[in-house]
C-alpha cells in the first residue's frame, strides 16, 4: 500500500466540505450544512428534523422551503435563496438546487479554488408534483445519502402507487369501512393528498378526506406554496356518528397508530406508506392491512443514476446503507468514502428491525 495515499475517510487539503463534530463544515466559507450541534451559520437542505435543528444563529434555505422550515423552527433568523441564485461568502460561491425530496428541499452547490462540490441532503428522482423535481448538478465531489442503498429497493412509479391507494380506499368505502393511512407528517402526507387529488379530482373521491391535527400546519405551508391539496376536514368537524366516517380516507402520523384518536373510525382498514413497506416483514411488524412502498428517497437505481449524472469522480456517503454503497462505488472506479453524520431516517417509525433486515438480505439473495 502506498503510504502517501490518504486513507479513504481522511480529508484532503482543499476539501470544500469536511465532517466535524458539529456537522458538515465548509472550511473556506466557515459555515455548516445541516449541522446537528449549534453553530453560527447553517445552510439547511430541508426541514426534516434530523437535518434542520434549533440552536443555530443564522439559517439559510430555499425560498420555497421557508414556510415549512418556519413551521418547524419558529422564530429562527432565516435568509432564503431562489433555486439557482448564487451568493459568494468568503470567496465560496454557493447556490441551492432542487433535490425533489420535500417542499423546498435543496442540494447545496459550492464552488471555490477551481473545485465544485455538491451536498445533496436527501433526494428523490421521480417528480411528485409537491416540490421542484431533482436536478443533476455537475460537480467534482458529490455527497450523497444512501437511505435505501440496497439493490432490493426499487420503487413502483408514483402513479401506480396512487392507483393502489385509491383502489384500496374505494373498496373500503364500498364496504362501509374507513381507510386509515399512516404517513410521515411532512412530505409524505402532502404527497398522498396531492397525488390522490390529481388521480381522482375532488369530485371523484370515494369519500371525505380526514387529516390528523398534526398535519394542519404543514398542509397550510404546502397550500401556501401553491401545492394543490384536496379539501380536508378534522375528525372533530364531522358529527360523531356520521356515516361519512366510514367512507373516509384518514391520513395520520405513524404515532397515531393504536391511539384512542382512532376509535371513532370503528372497524377500519389501515395501511402504512413508506419505502420500508417494500419488505414484507415491515408491514407484518407494523400490524397493518396494507403497505404502500411510497418513499421520498431515491431507490437503488435512482441513487446510482443520480451519482453518475453528476459526473463526479469522488463520492462521499453520509447516511443509510453507507458501507454497502461505499464498497459498491469503490469497486466500480469511484473514489468513495463515508462521512460520519447524525442524520437519521424520516420514516424512523417504519424502519425495519435487524430481523427484517436479515429477511431483506435473504430476499436479496433469492433469484
Ligand atoms: Zn429528509
Ligand atoms: Zn436524511
């Protein structure tokens, strides 16, 4: 082994982004991207709680992300940039580009000393109508997530999933049963609402749409940003014994499962919307009737497509299936390494336990 070659995980002189205990740091620009400890300047890729935290002195995000970020972190000192707008800070040119993950989500492009780096935050390739679609940004070094970085993860097209959700709802409504779908409150829930509206139109819905109170503020932020959502009601707005309750689609956060809030819907059918539902074991473990593999993250082909499309020679993997992705890329000629981060999983509630991951590996091995 050549002792002058840097170890895969060690920074090189001139790196535009390095991992520090506070978060991903740009040394020449003196700012952080999605830091997990309080810092002076934080560039926020998107408002999910593991990427956007309280405690920083100054925040920067995209203009379309302003409403959702303030809904989550009220009172912060926030500046915004339009997608593609450039600013220069300590000689580093910074711009934000659509990541297609949730409303306002961005990849951060940095240019300095003849190098271009892109930190992608979380991203998804298929356009879903609720946020600006992902754009590949050419760069020398690309920092990628790998939440669903195993070859088993391949999403059906969104239109197929909306068909499935709609058909399930319609069949339940005909049988006089409410349809309860658990979905992450920020991003996933609005995507289902928007997707069903686009699928059926407000007049073609099999019944009313009832949302859990946890969605109210985020739905308002999406509507405020111009995302079309169907008319929704809170359960308190319907009479307790209304027959409409048994025709309803109910969108609720995963934390509402098994809560007393559900009692008024009686004998309902339930479902979970998450990329983790692609594994049969996760649906069994959640104890729901149906699983819809709807994810706000890139699947395996999507990750590889995005990585290739940047043209980057060096790839740094931040969270998810990090060792798998680093090894896979390394074997195919990329300079691949990892950053140790504290980013989690937006769909933590649906995440498979180790037994289910073992099942995934087995399904993987099966022909
Ligand atoms: Zn996220
Ligand atoms: Zn993330």
